[in-house]
């Protein structure tokens, strides 16, 4: 995502190029990009100059969106998820919810563009 952000408005990047520069397998990157594409964070372009690019400006993509696209819920504990019905009424749920709120707020404030500097 950082490479796509750095290349924003310069054209598409091939997954082969990204995989090579990041030192990861192409197959693994293809799975990641499929998840990101499914959440409308990246788009693909076919053809000779095809490849992948961000679906919108890196200033408008939060790190939270990226993490949630790849990992799902980021709640530190299952009962911290908003609206979750905890089976036990322990006092720890409030702690987990506050921690969850802090994590989500922080990740929402950090934009992809911030990581390119």
C-alpha cells in the first residue's frame, strides 16, 4: 500500500514488481491485494500498462481501513467489539472497550499518506 501511495497519480504498479521490491512471494501478495480490492482500497487495470493502483487518494485512506481489510476485527479481546454480547459480566469489558476505542481512533487518524514521508 505504501508503494501504491508513493506511485499515486503516476500510473499502475505490477504485483511482480511490488513483490520483488518487498521481498514477498507473488502468491501471498495476490491474496493480500484481492482482500484490499474487495474493500475498494485498490483497483486494477488490465493491459500493457496495467497493474494496481489506489482507488482513492492516500490522504483519504486510513490505516484502520487497511488493517480491517486484511485482518478483520482489531478488537483486543472479543468482548470489546461494539455491540458484542459478552457471556460473562466481568469488569474487564470496560477496559477492553476503552482500549479498542483508543486503537480505532488512533488508526483512523493515521492516513496512508503519512507513511510515505
